[in-house]
């Protein structure tokens, strides 16, 4: 009899643990949770205060370039055509988008480059150029507090499908897909970091490890490298498709740009 009751005790303990993990996993998969909540407290504190958040150096630089221009033609700035940068409120939410009647998907940084090269007849910025990221950060910051609300329509549907496929595709030496970390391992520790749901509502994000702001594409490259998979290029169709899928996947999350991450 004693033997039996002991066995039951273990059975109950097992059940409780099982129930608990099921509950936590399901609560994670049902709700959208910003990466902020998976960050260490010390990192959250830097983000909480706009004065300590180094991302604001990028916001300020971006505003400066917006108004003064960054061009050979000193008389022409972003302001000349678009007015005050506050006019950009909500604009970042519609990116990545299919440009005009062209079938190419572009993100905000590429739109800025198009304005630079075509509308300002200047030179476009290199990927991850500080000035480019500063403009993208300052523009996205205008939407801070708004919710991600991208629509999937006839135009961007093929890109959405491509992004979704890439998100679930097992790649690299370890054969890992995005979802295996950002859906299945949410909350677990990986190299002293808690795996989040992999949302992009804080991007461009200030990365403490690099002491600079990084784009969504740069972050995905880093995930690819860490999972020993060959990264695509920044501004590639593949990363834009993934970015579109991630934007849709986080629909309803508030923009936190500039967020702070490890
Ligand atoms: C081996 C596990 C792993 C895989 C596979 C992986 N990531 Fe990540 N990812 C991480 C870790 C760890 C972090 C840093 C902690 C965090 O924010 O989740 C991260 C961070 C991110 C972030 C930033 C989240 C934030 O709030 O700042 C995004 C976006 C992201 N990953 C997207 C992707 C995409 C897209 C893929 C597939 C191409 C991918 N990841 C594949 C582990 C992974
Ligand atoms: C000569 C006028 C002109 C200048 C200068 C200019 N733009 Fe534009 N911008 C446009 C036009 C026209 C569009 C419409 C779409 C297009 O041409 O790609 C646009 C679109 C945009 C959009 C997308 C708006 C939306 O609602 O989707 C952003 C963001 C943007 N520009 C940023 C910038 C930035 C940053 C600069 C300065 C580096 C700049 N623009 C300079 C004319 C200009």
C-alpha cells in the first residue's frame, strides 16, 4: 500500500509539472508579447528612460538630417517635400510595402534610399549606414505607441506567402527554423538570453552588444549566423518577405522604437 501511494505522489507531481508547462506554453503562444518582457531588468531600465536610452542619439541625428538635408544640394532636404517629421506619424506601419505598380517589396530604409537617389538626385546610403538608420529610427519613432496593423492584400500576398515559408523553413547546419526558437522555445534560455517571440515592434533597435542601432534585416542575419545558417543580404527579397510576415505576425503590438536589447 505504501508503495502504491508513493507512486501516486510522483504521478501527481508529474501531472502538475505537465499542466504548468502546458499552461505557460499556451499562454505564450496565444498572446503577443513584446521582446521587452524577455529582456533583463537592467536592459528594460535603459529603454524605460528616454534620457538613458542611447537609441535617442539616433532619433536626434535622424531629425537633424531630416531638416538639414544630407545632400550636395543643400537647399533640398526631406523637410522640403515632406514637411515636419511629425507628418511621418503612422507611415512606418505600412512597410514593407509593394512600391507603386512595381512588384518589388521594399522596407522603410529602401524607401528612404529611393527618395535620396531619385527624388533628391543624391547618392543612396549603404545598408546599415548610421545616417540611414538614424532617419529610419526617427521616422519610426513618430509612430511610437501606435499598433502594428499591416494589411495583407492582393498586392503583397505573394510576398507574405514567401515570408511565411521562410519563417518555417529549416535551414543551416543545425536545421533550425525561426519558429523552432520564436514559437517553440519562447521563454527558454539560450546563451544567456531568453528567447522571445521574435517580434519587430522595437526596430530599429539599439543593440547593447554592438553599441549601435540595428535594422530588422541585420537582426535576422544575426539569428541566421547564430543558428549556423547562411544569411541573406540586407535589403534582399527574402528578408523583406520575412519582415512582412513578422509585421503581420505581430499585428496589434505597440511600436517601441527605439527599443533596447542586449
Ligand atoms: C536558435 C534559436 C533562434 C533561431 C533559429 C532564430 N532566432 Fe531570432 N532570436 C534568437 C535569440 C536568442 C534572440 C535574442 C533574444 C530575443 O529577443 O528573442 C533572437 C532575437 C530575434 C529578434 C529580435 C526580437 C526583439 O524583440 O528584439 C527577431 C526579430 C528575430 N530573432 C527573428 C528571427 C527570425 C526571422 C528567424 C528565422 C530566420 C530567427 N529569429 C531565428 C534565437 C533564434
Ligand atoms: C523632392 C521631393 C522629396 C524629397 C526631397 C524627399 N522625398 Fe520622400 N517622397 C517623395 C515622394 C514623391 C514620395 C512618394 C513615393 C515615392 O516616390 O517613392 C516619397 C515617399 C517617402 C516616404 C514614404 C511615405 C509613405 O507615405 O509611404 C518616406 C518615408 C520618405 N519619402 C522619406 C524621405 C526622407 C527620409 C527624405 C530625406 C532623406 C525624403 N523622403 C526626401 C518625395 C520626396
